[in-house]
C-alpha cells in the first residue's frame, strides 16, 4: 500500500461509512446492532490500513496540486491516526453492553463518532492553520453533540451546553490569532510561517507572537489546562461513560498531536518567550488538578480531574522542548500512548460495570469488586497503577521519559513538582484500589454482560503491563524499545 | 537464564499463576511450599557455588530499554548473598509455622510476590531495575495490610504506602538526575551502577542527590526521624508481612545505603558519615527506650527491630571492614532472630488471642518448649554469646572503637537497653503469674517445631563458627575498604 493511498483511504473510509450509516439509519433494516457493528468494522479496517503506514520514516505532501500543500502525511500523522482509530475501536468495543442497555445511542451517534474521527485524522495531517481549524471544529462539533447524547439527563444537557458555549468561545481566539499571524507572515502554512519566523528578527514579529499566544489559549482550553479547563469536570461527568472515555483517551490526544506539530514547526523559535508561560501553566495545572482530584467522591470525576494533572505532566515536556527537543518530543509521544491506553482502560472498566446506568460511579460502588469480579478488579488496578506511574506499567515509563527530558532541559525543579503531584496522585488512585480490595461487597453479584468487552479490557491491561516491562528478551512482540523507536521516527519525520 | 533470574522470577511467576488459577487453598499452600523450597534449594546451591575469593559473581546482563541504556543487570556479592539466603530460607519456614492459621489465597500469593520483589531489589545492579523491584515489593505489602490487617488497616496500609512511595519518588528524581548528568558528561545514558559512579557532581548536587536516596532508604529502614509509620504498621500488619518487613525489607534499606550510596556518592557519604552515625546512635537509644514503654508485643518488637537497624546503619557508616562485616553479619543474624521471635509471637497469639504483655504470664509452666525457644530467640536478639547476634555486635563495636572511642563507647553501652526490655518481657511473659488466658497454653506442635528448630540451629552455628560464614563476605569487604583507601589517598 502506498502511503498516499493510506492517507486518502482512511479519511475517505470514515467519511463514506458515516454517510452510509446516516442514510441506512432511516431504512427499516437498520437495527442498533447493525449500526454498531458497521462502525466497529469501519474502525477496524481503517486501523488495519493506517497501521501499514507506521514504522518507517517518511513525509509526503498529499496531492500538493489539489490541496495546495495543506495536508501532509508523515510517520507522525500515521502513528497518531492509528492511535485514534484504535482508541475509537477500543472505546466502542468495551462499551458494547453500555450501548445495548441505553436508548440514546441512535444511528446519529455512530455517525458523529465517525465524523469526529474524520476531523481528528485531518487535524493530525493538517499542515496549515485554517485546515487545522476546520478539522478541529468538525471534531469538536461532533464531540459537543456526543456529550449531550442523553437528552433525558439534565446533567448531560448542562454539560453539552456548557461545553458548546465555552468551546465555541475559545475557538474564536484561534481565529483571531490566525488572522494576526496571517497579517504578518502572509500565509497560514506552517512551513511558510516557520520560514518567515526564522528569517525575521524577533522583535519585529509582534503580531506572530501575539497570534500564537491566542492560538495557545484555544489549545489550553481544549486540553483542559488550568485556568482554561474549568469545563472539564462538569462535561466529563455529564457525558455518558463511553463518551468520556473517548474524550479523555482519543480527543485530547488528537489536540496534543496537533499542538506537537505546531510547537515543533513554529513555536520552537519563540521558546524563550513561551517557556515561562508554559512552565507556569504546567505548575498550576498539576497543582489545581491534583487538588480537584483529591476532593472528588465519584471515580468518574476523579479520573476527569486527574486527566488535568496528566495534561500538566505533558506541559512539562512541552516546556522542555526548546532545550531537549528530540527527547522531550518523543517523551510526549510516549506519554500519550501510555495515557491513551490507561485512560481508555480505566473509563472502559467504569462503563463496563455501570451497565448503562446514568449514575456517577462513586468509590463506594467499587467496594468488594475484587471478590465478585477478580479479573475486572485486577484490570482496573493495573490501569490505576499505570495512571499513578507505578513501575512495571507503561505509565511509569511515560513519566520516566517526561521527567528525564525535563531534567535534561535543565528544569529539575519542574521534574520535582511533577514527582510531587505524582505522589499526590498515589492517594486518589490507590483509593480506588483500596475500595476494590479492602472493603466488603456492598452489592450482590451481577452479570455485567459481554465477554468481548471483558476481553478488550483484559487486552488493554496486558498492553499496559507489556508497555512497562516488555522486551524482546522475553517475547518477540514490540515492547518498550519498539514504542520508543516509533515515537522517535514520528518526531524525526517532522524534520527533527 | 541464570540461577539469579530463576530466584527472582520463580516466586513472581508462581504468584501470577496462583492468581489466575483458582486452586483449592490446600493446593495453593502446596504450590507455595514447592516454589519456596525450589528457591531455597537454588539459593543454597548459589551459596555453595559462591566463590569466597571474589566479590561480584553470577552476573547476568541484557539490554532492556536500549535507548536509555537501561539494562537487566543482576549479580550477587557477599553482602547481598546474606539477604538472598535469608529471604529464601524464611519464606518456607513462615509457611510451615503459620499454615494452619491462614486460609486465604491472597495471603500466600502476596508472600510469594514479595519474595520475588525483594530478591530482585537485592540482586539488581542497574538503578532502574532496582527501582522497579523496590516499588514492586511495596504492592503486596499494601495488599496484605489492607486485606488481612488488624485495626484501622485501610488507613494504615494507605499511610504506609504513601510514606514509602514518597521516599521512592525522591529517589527516582535522584536517579534520573544522575543519569542525565552521566549523559552530559559521557554522552550516553546509563543507569548501571558501575557507570554512574564515574560522574562528578558539585557539592550541592551531590548533597541533594544523596538526600533523595537517603529519604527513600531512611523511610524503609526506618531511621530517626522517618519512623512514624513504623509502630502502627507493625501492629496492624499480619504476621507474615511483619516478618518480611522486619527481617528482610528493613535490611534492604540498610543494604541499599551500602550498595548504592556508598558506591555512587562515596565521598559525600564519607563526609556525611559522622551525622548518620550520631543519628543511628540516637535512634538506637531512642527506639530502645520507646520499646521499654510498650505494652503491645508486636509494637515492642517493632521498635526493638528499629533500634537494632539503627545499629546496622552505624556499622555501615563507620566505614571500615569491621563495620561492614559486622553489619552484614548482623543483617543475617537479626533477620533470623527477629523472624523467629515474630513467629513465636504469632504462635502465641493463636493460643491466647492477645498481644498485650500485661495479660500474659506463666507460660513456661505449661509450655516448656515454647518458653525455651522464646527465651532463646529473645536472648539471641540482644546478642548473648554463642548466638549470631553476639558476633555481629562485637564486630560492629570493634569497628566503632576503631573509628572513634567515644562512638565505640556509646555503641557498646547503648546495647544494654535492648537487654532491659527483653529481660522484662521474658520474665513477664514466660514466668510471672498464670491467668485465665494462659492456663491452657498448648506447647509447640510438631510443625511449629519444624519451623523454629532450623532457625535456632542456624543462629547457634553462626554464633559458634562465625568464620565459615564471614569468609564469604570478606572479599567484598576488602574490595570496599580498598576503594575507600583509594579515595583517601587521592
């Protein structure tokens, strides 16, 4: 398969499948199961196709004559696209019982899921600010609606409205910033802007600096960094669990993918100006996120708040990008892998045991799960350990890379704060483990449904462990080294 | 795969196997016994094959995370050999003594897991690998206290967990800092002990890095003032884990000081040694006096353990071959005695359902064998001649006198404190007035005898023929002291 084919086939497949379900949904042959499986199959096939593009180093402009160099397909985007598709697939596969037991997963919801994935795929390939904005809005709009899927739930409606309003508001900053950049650089193409920045003196590019700052506000909003992330708790709580998993595990990573490209291509020159801001942002994000996570009573909200802390860790690496470019950038990639699989697993377990009910899962609801469902409890424990950065899980390796890159860049104090918030995170993550194992069962044994969902949860758990210890000494399966190489190739394919 | 890897991973794999395969509890115990006996056999072979004329042996080395130079790198020398042997020996004996009391799968699975974790941490020569096992062995302890502990076990397991992880994270920062420094000075990442010791750090840097490590080790041991988790945790923890903590995990902390701090930051350690000697001496007295005031047997022995561990720390920090050999000998001797004593306490608890010293008394009248062994182990802890503890304490005190007369004097006199509470306990528990609880005290049963006799024999053997055991440590000590001389003459 040529790379160009992959780059075109994946978004096209997503788009056609979405439109197909949209039409098929009105036919009398449509059942929820069929819609579900068509979506799942689409994601799987698209994943298989896109996984072909991962591994070697390349970078091509897709049909530069038609698209005017707006989209670029490189190892970087190939890796991330595969990740999103896998994420969408896993979320949906784990959520089978949830989808079955609720009545708000209509055919539109599958369409929206596919559309949002389409948006993310284009977003990662976007080499140009306007394309990126459009892709970002396609993805965002779909996610807004997905949040409000459950029309009967007040919380979901509130979350939808809040997210929509704030999201659209923050998006306007992006437009303004883009305009300012265009006013000076006379282009929205990332390469052209980078060229311009490089050949112009720093003090005469005020518009670009201001514009980039405005774009950063939108980004900070989307990744829920403090102080722009006030929406995150309510929205994550209001959305139904599979959607929360999707937002935390996939959508956020898509944003980071774009930010990474933007940073490495353009922002890196302004490193000295932005570093203090990012460092401040990282510190505040970790601090407030930890505080929020500690006080939550519901596991879902705790995970939402802790996702803020994880954004903080990633910001540490962003701050280090200027001084330790390659190691910081690949640390971000690796951390995204790690967070992706752990978050999907953790939210997946919650959606698996909530069985489609609307109520928030409190710590008490997990009591005694280890006795009734030992495998699920063990899987959730593994995800918690990984999120907490406990050795032998992929989360630890991710933290290890981020902290190393921070020290390498000379920000030892930042690494120290990262470690401190990791210490606080031990409390709230181990609280889950404590409830799973040490409390007496408060509920009767229930049947949770599909073995397939369980299989995917276990699979994610195994991946988490393998990502933490995996080596070719034991089994010839890609382990830590391979993931490492993958992230390095991806970064190098951007020209670094 | 070398014998060391087998020793590390056999228990862990068995634990995983037992977790997934839902066997009957009797079978679980049998599998546990088989696994620990195989490990004990392997460790015994290791001991016999161990070449008494050289230091680091049985090295196994593979690339693990190659981009960062992290390796799977294990090896054994005279000091770690002692802990490996103790770990391998105590685990089956614990099961022999306690198998009737514990009927939960989780108990045995976690014990196996902790055995593997400790083996890994002792044998690791790569800092990342060490960190992995160091953290990993926490997990089973956390579960054991939470699942099988007494009192406010949830709170206590969480407190213990947070406390020790805080230390570990401080150590992590230090490790990463050293690795990055290594990269800057030599151009590539490495976490190997042999590589990292070559880097040069400024005084401030090395002090900070040293504190990072020391917080982690100090909490594990614990030395004053990081001991506030100690008595609650020991009181709440089930006996299997108390034995692991007092006999093995705490020793691992002292061992790690020697292995990592003295290797990586030799000069800083030597400069700071006087402070830690005084902290150690203070801890020896402070924990000893606290132990005198306790009425709860487990807490008392916990504090007495801490008091002796402070002595081990002193022994390492006096930095000469007497101190080193004495301390590593004491690690083994104290592991044997404290494990045995805690086993006796567990047997006693099974019979009288109490740990309070005041509600006991007159046991010797009904259970002469129990009284004999209890008294023997209690005396061996305080270092009565012909027991292993005596040899070790004499060596440490000799070393202390060689280092400084005042410190030698303090070390020697403060050893009287443990005698105070041990004799008090013996007289109160074994003799004293008989009461309702103790009047039906059953003497040791055969499986309990089977567990304690080997320990008693070993303690005697180590007390009477110390040379046979010390000769395995000597090359390591010599290499260590030579290195120290080299630093002095630079």
